[in-house]
C-alpha cells in the first residue's frame, strides 16, 4: 500500500489569511490529479466543539453527515472536494484533553505523571494519523488553527515538529503568511514573514513551502528575499494574491505550482495535469451571469458575514446553475415590522428566513414570512425559518392567536412547534441536539418532489424542536402540507403551500450539502423561482 503523505498548513503574522481556502485549494489540485485527499482542522480552543458557541464567537457551526458540530472550514473542504467529512476531520484541544483525562482515569497511564509532552502531543499525533491509517487517502492535509506564536497552539506545533522528524519526506509543512503592502513606501514588506518563520524555527520547524498572502503581485526580488531569509527554495515561495472569489484560488495555486511543490517535496510520482474542467466551467458561469436576482436573507446576524457562510456559498452555487448573479441582502429580522416590511422586502425576488435559536428578532421573521406568503414572493425557510412559517400560518390563516414555538413561549396556547420527545429530559447542552443526516420521504406530486426528483432523500439536521403533529390535519385542510416526513419517528421535515408559486420550509439544513460539483437542488430551484418572479440586468 502506498504511504499516506501528510501536509500541515500553519499560519503566521495574522489570522484570517485564508488557511482553510489554501488547504482546500491544494486538496482540490491533488484530487484533480487523481489522488484521494482529505482535509482536517485542528482547533486550539478548549470547547469540545463549536456547537455551544454563538456565531459572534465562531461564525457558522457546520454539521457533518455523522452529526459532528464543526468549524466552518469543513464546509469549504466539502464544497471544494465534494467528499463528505466526519467527526474525525475536526479536532479541538477540548477533545484531545478529554480523551487523555479519560485514559488517565481508566488507569491507562498508571504510575506515570501525565504531561503535555508526551501525552497530549501523542494524542494529537494519533489523531493526525487517524484518517491516514484508514488507508483510504494518499494525502491528509491538516490545517492547524490559530497563528504561530499563540500559547494555545504550542502542543500542535510541537506535534508537527515530532511528526516531521518521524515521517521525513512523507510530511511537508506549508506556512501561510502575510506580505503587506505599505502604500507610503510603495513596497511589499517581507519582514513580518521573516519573523513568523523565525518563530516557527524556534519551535523546531523549518517550513518547506511559504505561501504569501498579498494584495499586489510578488516581484522577483521579494520572492528571492523570502527564499533566502526563510531558508526555502525559490520555487517554494508561492504567491496568494487577493482574488474576487474564493473559487478562483485553486486556479491561482495551479499557476503558482503549489501542488507540484508538495508532490516534489513528498517525493510523490505524478504524470498528469490536474483536470479542472468542471471547476473551470463553474467559474465561467460564475463570471458570466445573464441577470441578477436579489434575495433577502432575513436573520439576526446581519453584520457577521461568517454567520450564514454555507447559505451564502449555496447561493453562489445555485446562481451558476441558473446563470444569474445572486445578490444576497442580509436584512436584520429585528428591524422588520408590519409598517416597514414592504420597504425592506418589496424589491426582493425571493426571501430566505435563516436558521437560529432564541427569541431575538423572531417577530420580524414571522412578519417577513407573512409578506412572502401573501404577496406570492418565493420563500425558503430553513430550520427555525420553517418553524416560523408554521407559526405564521397558524396565527394568520388558522386564527391560532399567539401560536408559537415552546422554545420562545413555553406556555403558548397553540404550541405548533414543540420540543421533540427525546429532547425533553436532556440537561447537557453540548452535542445533544438532533444532529447529522437523517432520511426523509417525500410526498409524490409535491413541490418538494419536483425539486428533488426522487422520493427518498437524506439531509443534515441541527435542532431540538419540531412541528407539532397534533395540528397536522388543520394545517393540511387550510393549505399548508407536510411534503417530507422522517418515517421512523413521524417527524415533519418539509412544509409547503401548494397554492403559492414557491413556498417551502425545511426542518433540515440544505446549505450544508451544497458543493461546487453538486449545487443543492433546493437552492437551485429557489433561485430559479426567484429569477422567474423578478430579475434585473447584471
Ligand atoms: N431553535 C430551533 C430548534 O432548536 C431551530 C434550530 C435551527 O434553526 N438550527 O429546533
């Protein structure tokens, strides 16, 4: 069996340089050459997973098929590679310590003092190699969260040092840094990069490849200087220039030969060029839209661009399917009222009400849905968005005054959304929601069936509340039907209004399943309906 090669991606100088995108782009290039690749993210915080953090702390929480609540970078990995990730692809310090402490209590280290080195680093190394040891991958790319020099990253950096020493040319370290442009001096500056490489060297790691994030092209002298002062070959200095779309980065990395450098350094034989035909045709469509569609994204985290990351990316994928540019307008649900809803949403071609938790902004979401329903504006409700659609219909069509979800109003007279039975006795908040992929059966002849073109689907979930089946007959009679059901527990997964041109609410999260290679059918159909309803020139 050929040996799995390990690529580590570290970051220096600043956070937010795009380690996730560089890792995913490199993976894409290797995959396009016929290698099997997976990417994992190691996060230095002490939470077991990001599931209990709010989006202000951590952006979106991404959910895998096997129900892991993970870092949003895993979303990029899936969108680029079109291969599902799993629990093993996201490791946190919390998880590492938890398993070491569990082993200590079991007596696995009897007689020993348990220490960061070797016990924590051994656990990190074990987890780095876990996916590689399955034999399924030629390359395992490990992105180390945080920035070199952070106190909490130290055990990870030390583990990388040990692995590099143990694995030799089976292992390569790619260091991503910033090369800032100083307008006053009209120069790109290499000193921050030199310093961050020095920091890595202090920890015993000589990076093999340096990827330089920059606003301006790196000239020869800058490249030479970085090579010379950071002890890397000239070809191993890779430019990563700001791009208008993250989806262009694999092509930029191909031009810079990042994949070839990795193949050379790991002594991996290769004979073909990366086949990016499909990727390029996606990019072509992205760059040549024929019209514009305006979508109102109603949620409470409008100022945070990472809070709805997967939704925004799904719209980009769906736009290419419909040959249109999707302009997403993030509209704060807290600012929507009966009096201004027309002004806020009147220009939109479609309205999406976002997932979420808690009471804040809930009435604005319900008002937005009423507007979409009454004015025949295409509507997609996701998770809490679907639950709000049920509440709105209950209140305004069925006359259930103050109908609500028991999440917001535990004593409501009409609990049209209620806690799931198996959630009632749960006290711990971490990792206890209904998480991951579950099957859903679709009703023949429904809009959902038209969208998916099949009767059985699987979608990912993250919720504790559900549609209350007690009210199902009344809803169906009044015109809101359950068109998708999880048969194992009779849980309603999809609601729709057949008399409306396009009104669908889903309990699951289609946004986690949209990739460049396979845009999600719900998003594609929603954008298609929005385009038909109203579109503008580009
Ligand atoms: N708060 C709702 C629930 O727990 C919806 C969750 C969501 O939108 N992800 O059921």
